[in-house]
């Protein structure tokens, strides 16, 4: 401390300090990697007028981390006790919830206002009483009011087999991490994992149909491309593309499919991306955190409907008919989520099937 000098900072120094603190907080809370620090807060304002004069109004801010801050709420004294404040607050909250907010908070110096906010579902989380009596109030939106958005993700990658020596598989740690990161964004992620199953693995036609069904039921496919993969991964990516289901691929820089440099057919290449990964993928990501951030902000569209001419349909129908009920992991998801059950029923309803003879394996 003896050699340290305390200086008066400039605006540039303020920005630099803010960035240093932001970087430190991100090292502690990885979910902040999904937040755009520079994105301005979004303001919402509603007014009520009488004879072209403002007699009531409310202003809210949608913060970066999906919080609603109720900044201003005002009603002229002669117009109070007519439920104007309740009406405006309900409208503001409904708007904020539709934009993904899961919690609202505010501050007030009016002790009488505290009882009003409590009637509206807020509770006191803190007080400052030394100079002014400032009450902090918050309201958490219940799940029945604001259901979490569901995203179904098919985990494409390697299933560990006794004859293979791959180092990277989808682990319980990966799955837990994704579920936590998505939940912090107000999203319920349902991971369709081909490694979690209890169907008959001796039925190759059903096995293929099960994986294709999970691809088709997914909102998107997340491919693990951290090391060399087999033919199944490429087939899953192609099937997803065929039905307009987006594919995100976890392919770190300077790994097998994105080498910093390599020699191919005598030609030296730098910063090369394998075309069989980059072409089918919406985005190549470096980490799970980046994958969650990209998927969370993606605007998903309707998948192409399944038709009688689809080459994967017979296998999917065979799995549904012969193995879905015994496959506890998959069957429980289909029964739990109406989105999945309706898609499964639509596949069942396609009656015209192309002929497909079983392939004889020598």
C-alpha cells in the first residue's frame, strides 16, 4: 500500500473498471456468458390521459437477465382508488412475461404503497431506513402463470462401445450443466439422449427408427464433434437437415474437424473447417456455454411434416409399434410432453408406407 497512489478516474477508467468486474463475475457465474453486457435495457411505458393530460402512467425496464424493474408508477391523487395502478401494473407484467421475464422488482419510499404492492403479489426483500425508508419489493412469477419454454435437443455423438476408444461422450456432467444453464434463462430443456434407452438393441431396424424418431422430435440437434465420429452422426445431421431441424455442432478450434493446419492431398491448409460439419450446421460452437446461448436465442420454425415417401418413416413406425412402450426412458417423455405425443401420433397416422425389405447381414 505504501507505493500505491490513489488517482481520480476518467470516464474511460470507469468503463475499464466495469469490464474488469464483468469479467470477474463471469468467471464465477458461467451463465453470464449468455448475457449481452452491452445490450441496452428495454423500456416499456403505458399512459392514461384525461382531456389530453397525463393522469397516470407506468414505466418498466426489461433488464439483460430477464428481470422486470418497475421504475415509475404514478396516478394523480384525484384519480386514485380506481384501480388504475393495478390495471397498469398487470398490463406491464403481462408484457414483460411475454418477453421472457420471470421476476419483477421495485423500490418505494411510500410505506402506504407497500401494502398495495403486497396485494399485487410482491414481498419485501430489503429495507434502507437510515435516511429514507426505502423498501425493495419483488414478485416471482409462478410456473402456472409463466410456463417455462420447452426446447427438445437431440444429443448426437458417440455411444460408448467396447470396441471403440473415443475419449469424448455426453456425460452426466454435460447434461446437468446444460439443464442448469437453460433453466437460468427460463427454459426447460429436454435432452433426447440415444444412450438412455431400454429398447431391444438386437432389432437393428427398430434401433435405427428410435434414433431417427428422436431427431425428428427434437427442436434442434446438438452434435458432439470434439473428436472423430462415425457414420451415424453424419446420418443424423443429414436427416435433421432434410426436415429443416437446425443443427448446432460443438467443434472446438484446432480439434479433429477444425485443425489449425493440415496437409490434404499434398495441399497445406490453414484454419480448415470440415465441410461435413460446417455445411449441415447452423453454428459451430467452442463450448457448452456457447451452445446454450446460441440455441436459447434461435427462432425455431416448424419442422417439415412426415410423409409416406420419407425414407426414415418405416423404421420410425416399426420402433413405435414394437419398442416404444418397453422403452421406459423414451415412453415417459412422450407421455409427459404433449408436443412429443402429438408428433408421435402424427407419425402413426401416416398409413401409406413405401416397401422396404429387411437388409440381410452376412
